[in-house]
């Protein structure tokens, strides 16, 4: 096992800033349900479809799974999830 790669793996129960992209526009009242959102931007791609980008502080993996499950229940297709990304680089 390469020890250099092992140190870059995030801990299971540690907080982090996540960049999450989903299809569609998340309604404002649903966004207010989440705590820790630093930024929410909706863009329209070349085909006219909306994509919501969220930059959100997540306490641990359980909270992340809860958020992803809620987005699923609201019928938003998950495009990407990245840990530790600065929103401006998404």
C-alpha cells in the first residue's frame, strides 16, 4: 500500500466543503432547507437544460448521503460530487 496516497483519502466522519452539481433548478424554498450552503448557481447549458451548482459545507458522510437522497427524492439527476473543491473551479 502506498502511504503517500493513503494520506490524501478523506476521513469518514470529517466535515468538508463539497461541490455538487444536479440537473434542473432547485426551488428556493427547498434550498432554504439545507444549512451550510455557501453558494448556489443555476446555469443553462447549450441544450437549454438547467444545472444547479451547490457549494455546501457538510458535517460528515451521513449528512452527505441525506442530502443526496433528498435531491434524488426531488428528482434531480446527480451530475457530480467533489470534496474540497473551490466553487470557482467547478
